[in-house]
C-alpha cells in the first residue's frame, strides 16, 4: 500500500487536538503519516503536539487555512493527502 498523509491544519484548537491525534493514530491503514500544521496558534497547540512524538509538527505564522493546507501538502511524503480538522474524530474499525 502507498503512504497516506493525514494533514491537520490547526489554529488555536489545542483543546480538540488530542482526540483528533488519538483517532488518527488508531487508523489501520499502513503506512500512514500524521502532520499537524500550526497556523500561528497562540494557545498550547505546540505543547499538545509535542506529546505525540510519532507525528510531524510544523509551525508557521498565521496565513489562513488554505496556506496551512498547502504547507501540509508540501511537507507530506505520501502521494495521497487526507485533510482533517482538529475536531475530526474517526472511530477505529471494529
């Protein structure tokens, strides 16, 4: 299977991020990379992301959602990008 990149653009959504990251980490597709693109957050988004050493984290000055998505595409390693919002939560397969 080919690598799938889960890109999570984030701006001041630290309180949603743990659930989204746990959900992304529970996905069964392999290989998979997870990237948080912090679009200039002033909350503790960086600290939350740092608790997950297996994800990629990138900080940029605030440029808006489209720019954060484009940054995620540029940084992704896989041919397929899946965009999540910090509020995204997918149940693991049963």
